[in-house]
C-alpha cells in the first residue's frame, strides 16, 4: 500500500497515491513526472474542500540552531526529559503491540487530581490543538462563528475553517491585551465558541483575570468559552474558570 500525497498543480490540489519515491519530487513542486499522469489530466481525482484549499500555510517556529539553543517559541526546553519520564517510556514500549487504554483513564484521573476537577471533565488528545480541533468539530456546524483575538495563535483560523465554521478575528488593543468588550460585542446568535489565549501567543500578554471573569459572566449560554492556557505556567494569577459551566480550558505539556 502506498501513502497518499497531495499534488499541487496551479491553484489546485489533487490527492493521489504515488507508487515510487519519485513522487517526493512531485510533492516538491516538480509537476511533470513520469510516475503518474499529470494532475490536471485527472478530472475524477478526489478534490480537497475549497475551504481547505484556501487555508494559509502553517508557519512553524524556527528550529533550534545549535545543541545549546532551544526553540522556545516552539515550546522546546533546554532541559532533557526527566529520567522518570524516559524510564516510563521505555517500559511502555514493551506493550506497543497492544492498543492503549482508549479512555486514557489513569492519565485523566491524574490530570483531574492536579487541577481539582473530576476525571469526567478531562479530555486528552494529540496536543492541545488536537483537543481544540475536536471541540470545534463537536460544537460547530457550517455557518457558525468562532470568535478569537488577532493576532493570536495562528492555528485558530485554520482549525475554525477546517471545522466548517467562520473565523471572526477581533483585533488586539494597542497594548496587545485582548479587547474583551469588542469580543463580547462580536458574539452573535451564530457564535458557538469564544476563544481566549492567556498568555497570548505571540504577544505574551496574559488576560486580566478580573476583566475576563466579568466577561465570562456576560457571555450568552449558547457560547462555549475556550481558554487556551498553553503557557499558563508563565501566568501568576490564572483566570478562575471553575464557577462557569460553559467553559473549557486547554493546556499542553512536554516532558
Ligand atoms: C497558544 C497555543 N495553544 C496551543 C498550542 C498547541 O500545542 P500542542 O503542541 O499541544 O498542540 C500552541 C503551540 O504552539 C500554542 O502556542
């Protein structure tokens, strides 16, 4: 079986199943290649959705340049994994021929105890962007809106669009705070998610806890508030999200 690749020709992307390594050349932009017919001659080739075709390319942070540097903007650490973590990983590799616990029960219990909620309130996924994608897919239908500050994490408009929703960008204030009043005003009947990022990526500015808690008390009940706390460890006074039921906090971790 061959891995499926996207081939780009002009503005169009075609999904094909390449049969040889030569297709790497195709992916690198060499359109005419003997291993397959030209993509433009494949009228029945599967097409990606127009919204996916129009997505901006995700621009990842720069990689670390030397062994002594870490790509902090990509959440890398200068410190290697703890020995307890690597030892556990080694132990676990001896059972990778089995499915893991699909419910991640032990992990969710441990996280729940750490943040003082019940395990039923915890979901885990492939990174917090994976969890966010699941949240957006679960609550948004085409035509629904996802409101977030801009500039913020560049995955937000991509994930909202992939979920079929309309990304609604609310500009940051001149001091790079979230404009919470403007965000509240941007909420409509079609809004399903209000997405906050604290501290904000890429500006590093945290949400003002009191003003955010005031906003939370005003958000209509049909709107799920998602607070992205990927960098919560850099925040002295995080938002208290406990009292609200229509709220999800997402966090990420690297060992
Ligand atoms: C604000 C913010 N949220 C979420 C993420 C995604 O983290 P993960 O790697 O867990 O998907 C990032 C990663 O850079 C981020 O900056």
